C-alpha cells in the first residue's frame, strides 16, 4: 500500500515540476522575485530621491496651484 502512495506522490511531483516549468517560461520574472514580484520595467531597481529644500517645495507648490487653477478655468468654459 505504501509503495502505491509513493508512486502516486512521485507522479504528482513530476506533474507539478512540469507545470512550474511552464509557468516560469510564461512569466520569467517570477523566478527572480518570488511570488511578490511586481511587474517593473527596471527589474528591481530602487529609485532614491534627493530631499527637497523648503524653497523647492514652495516653488513646486506655487507651480501646482497655478496648474490646477488653470485646469479649473479650462473645465469651466
């Protein structure tokens, strides 16, 4: 009885191995990053940003306020 169970388990392992091979061929990124791999064009690159100074933040804020004000004017017309 135990020998039949072993043969069945070996057959199932072989099926799963073939299925995994097919999945890895279809989605090669899974092999690198595991199950949590997210699709990315840079394949794992981490982007680091330099911190902005207070003056830079004020300038960005001013530009964005102008941008959104212009958008509201355009949509009101």
